[in-house]
């Protein structure tokens, strides 16, 4: 976050995106990232992991940012 005199602080678009998601959108994004990183994970296992990790916002932000910036998911 950058602070400039006379201007609003710049917000992080990834944080804004994650914060805009409802519960199910958040879970679906997590499932997609988990499955993208490991194609052998079953839908149920990915769902279980996504729900367990739901409150770990920093982890989701890191994973999403990594995929968006590098294209590497694992």
C-alpha cells in the first residue's frame, strides 16, 4: 500500500478481488487453484482442502498472485 500526500491510498487489486468473493466463489477459486496445481487430486479432496483453508486469506492471495504473475501453479 502506498501513501501519497493529497491522494487516496492505492489498493491491491488482488485483495479487492478476494474480498469481493462470496463464500462459494472463494471455495470454487480455491478448488480451481488446488486442481490446477495437482491434476490427480479428486474433486472431493480439493473441496475438503478448500474448506479447511477457507480462513487462510494470505495463502489464497499468494497462490492467486503466483498464478497470475508467473503462470506457474505448483
